[in-house]
């Protein structure tokens, strides 16, 4: 399995949605590829960090701008 394929399948790996044969190939690649292991670990830690935090409120001017842009998009469909 190539490093490029690891990145393409990263989401499925982290969601536990890989077929067993693909998971085995990916696991073997991660055993010797420090670069891909770092990508997987960093992504896993980033997801865990953001899932454990509360979203910050948007500043009023940003929220207003987003609301206007969305309303404009919806009326000009």
C-alpha cells in the first residue's frame, strides 16, 4: 500500500470502516512508515481534541455576514 493510498483511506480507517484485508495491508504499511503513522496519529488526536471542546461563538459581524450570504444564496437559486 502506498502513502498516497493511506491518505485516501484515512477517514475510513479512523471510522473503523475498512474491509479486514485492506485494514491488514494498511496496518502493515504503518508498521514501517513513520511518516504515515504520524499523519494517522496527528489526525486521530486532532479529531479527539475537537470532539472534546465546545464550539466558540462567532462574532456578531461574522454571523450577520454569513446569515446574509446564506439568505442571498437561497433566494437566488
